[in-house]
C-alpha cells in the first residue's frame, strides 16, 4: 500500500492548504494516509458499511454516504478530488460521464481531479480465483470488500474526448507501483480544469 500511496500522492500534486474529496473511498485508507499532508480531507462512499468502517479507522475523519454522481457539496468546494479503484464498478459510460460532470462541478476552477486504477480492456486474471465470487484465494483486505460486481473497462480515449469537449486538460498516466501485479492493465487520469 505504501507504493500505491506514493504513486497517487505524486499525481495529486496536493499541498498543506488543499481541501480534498476522496470519492468512493471505502474504509478510508487514503483519508488516513493523506490526512496529515492536506488541510482537510472528506471521504465518501455509497456503502454505509464502508463509512462505518472508515470512522472506525479514522475516528476524527469526516465521511458521508453518497453516490458519486450526486455529491452533496457546493460547486467549487475542493482543490483536489481523488477517486481510486472505483470507475470499473460504474454501470456504463453514461454513468461515468455523470460522475465526471459532478467532479467538475465540485472542484475549484484551478483544481485537479485524479481518477485512478482504471481498468483497460486487458483482463488481469493472474491470481488463483475463488470460483464463487472471482476473489483471489488469498487476500490482504477485509472480507467486507469482497464482491462479485461486473467490472467496466474504459478506453483512455473516453477521458480524452470528455476533456476535449469540456475544455479541460487530460493526462493519461501509467501506474508506477512496484510489486502491483495489476498495474499493467490499469491506468490513471489527471484532469485539470484550468489550462
């Protein structure tokens, strides 16, 4: 996880005065890791169970249950938006667009949106799987994270076209995470509203 935190932090380009939103943050691992490096971080997830666990891990944190496509924040509220390992769980590309529109709404005009761990069309079936739910037989995460959700692969050109249409700058970035076996089939996106 330390390598993932470093890769994500380097791409976020956040500072001590940054107000950050962690969308789909689950149990609050990024909130816990980055809290000391930013002014404020708020975590969200659609799952009440995840938010409950986030408060258990981060008793002083701020977490809300909400859908990524309907964020309960004023426009221009955040310097940075972090959304890691979430987009492959969205329903379809129309839903992806709604979520991106919401991110653009709540980030400041000079802010940055980081969408990480996006699945490409290359499957990463490298680990021995449990046939019931396609979960690796041996995992480090808590069982509450296990699921059998369908995974959406998104071509990088979707983000490039979205940003071009919205007048945003888009960078497609490889993952630089030593030891992460899925890094070759995943990529990250950084969206900047100002040119």
